[in-house]
């Protein structure tokens, strides 16, 4: 599955959910969406997007929070799967975009890429719902339920490795949410959520 | 009132809504109070780095979190503390057990103070100190690390230090740490070291 096809499906179904992006998804999502509740976890800490997004979900239990995490990022903090399940954040959707590589640093392979099963890891960690998709149409068909049924839900999207390069936060980035600092982005999202 | 009572009442007065972290024998009574109080929520983590990211998400979501971990957990949390909480400019109160401080002081090591009026000179933290079996290197490295990371801190001596640490975080718009040096009777840490 092409990453963009999956993101386009998500964009069609997205309404008022917070969307937190990471790594190779940051730029493609920024090309599709300029929603005030978009947040790029870029120029941040490695492997700490899912836990940051969980914090937003715990703060805003009435609002769905979608985290688009990388496979390598997820591997850096696998314990977060247990933390999410323990917190019983029903409004949290954790999407792991699995291309088998550290794409933005040059597509180096992640460990155990042939055997890795994020759905199995999520279920063993206590997630009540965990789903995998290799086809954008199937993902599209399931999204209405994914975004409405109680979670926490883990979705593994098995996508092709592409060639998204390193991300910066500069005026030269095409996505508006990358044209401001991480601090400014955090404050904008805080204001949007308070509004 | 006990130290736990003083700090818990202080957290209530400051409007703290969420606690995030990982307990040890010193902070377990405080965490139990947070977990039992209807106005607060406790979220346990599997590794301390998650706590700083989750707390940052809670703050972005409009809540007032406190992080509660041990000093060895702060050392583990470097990238999360740097890349999320500091980089987003989150005015985050953190309560950290100062494991090993008593033995460190008894052995003759005095960290160079930065935030107290105490002006005793520091010493050279050389290899011999770091390898001494009778001194916990976590304690030796706690204050130098916080100074290097530009994280303001205070050592708890009275309930006023909680408010002073809160003010540090608010005024400097960054995480600030209250170090808890006092041991509960017979207290031991998760790895069996005395406090």
C-alpha cells in the first residue's frame, strides 16, 4: 500500500480529531491537511510521539486523538503500548505506519522487519482492538468504525518504503505546521483545544 | 504533617490535575494519595521518559500535570525531557527522589550548588568517584546533569520549596525539578539500593 493512499483515506474520514504526526508521515500529512488540530512531532524527541499524543488523549477524553507513528519510533518505546492499554484511553487511535525502515534517515532497515507484528504486540499489551491493513481500500472501509468505536485502538498500516527525507522546521517547508517552532506549535494546539 | 501530606496538599493547592510517573518507596505514598483523590488522575508508565512526554501532552490538552520519578529515571529520560518538555516550553513541575544523596554526602561529595544560597565549592567528579562502590553514581550525576541540561531544580527542605519549584517552572516556562532527599524509614528503591 502506498502511504499517501492510506493518508488520503484518513483525511476523508477526519473531522474534529487531533492528528499527531511523526517522521515520514509529517510532510505527506501536511500536504493533505492544514487543520488547526494537526500537530507535527518534528524537531522533538525520538520515539516519544505516541506517549505525547496519549497525554493529549488523557487531557481531552471527549475528543478522539489519532497518532500517526513510525515503526522505528514505536520500537524505541514499545513499553508505551502497555502504558496506553493501562490508561484505558478509549479515545486514542495509535496508527503505526510500518514500512520496515527508518525512512527519513535513508531507509535503513528496522530490527526484525520480516517477523515484526505490531498487532500482536498491541494485543499482548492489552489493547482491546488491534487491526492491520495492507490495502488502502480496506483501511478506508474500516475507518468509520476505527474513529468511533471505543479503544484504545492500534492500527498497523503496512506500506511501501519511499524516500521522504529529513524534516526541518523552517519557512522552506511546504507544510504550514512545519514553518513554526515546536514551542509555537504546542501553544497553537493548546489554544485550539481550549477554544 | 508528614512530607507526603505537605506535598500532596501543595499539589492540590496548585491545581494539579494529573500525576504521571513511576513509583519508588519514597514517592509511593504520595502517588497513592493522588490515585485516590477524585480531582486527580494517576497514570503509571513503563519507563520514565514516557512520563515527560505524556505530561507535556496533558499540558497541551489544558491540564496541569506533575511528573513523579526517581533521579535514575530522570537520567533515563534525557531525550524526552530535552526534546519534548523543554523544547515545547512546558512549565512542568517534576518531583524526583534524590536516591543516594545521604551516602554521597557522607562520603564527602558535595555537588556544586546553583539554585541555593549555599556556596560551598564543588569538587572534581573523576573516575574514582564514579566507580566507588559505597557511593551511588546516580546521586553523583543528578545535579551536574540537571545543570548541564539547563533544568532548574531545588532540594526539598520545607513545603515552601514545592511552591518555589512551581514558580521556577512558571517563570522560566520550562520543566523544573523538586529533588526529594529524605528517605522513608527502611526505604529501598526498585533496584534494591537504599535511598
